[in-house]
C-alpha cells in the first residue's frame, strides 16, 4: 500500500470513530512530532522566560554565574 492510500485509510478511520481516546491518542502523536512543540508541556510563561533569556544572551547581555551569585548572595 502506498503512502497516499495509507493516509486516506487513516483519515477514514479517524472520521468514522467516536472514541475520544483514539482522537486524543492521534493528537498526542502529532504533538510529539510537531516542531512547534519542542518545549513539551512546559507552561507558556516558562517558555517565554527562557526565550527572553536566550535573546538576552544573543545580545551579549548575560552575566556570569559568579557575578549572579555575588549579586544575590544574601538570598542564597
């Protein structure tokens, strides 16, 4: 069976099912392979904070770990 035929057969089966578990499983498989989901199940706030940190590093605005420890030593 060629790939197009397989896709059609899968689409038919998906359209015919009323089983929410199957639909959720298919969605989960697509999420796993979705490049937009590289962050997994992390909360959006965490993803945005990490992306902002990466932008700051790329712009040369990072500080060393030692400098950060010195600055915040009263809380450590």
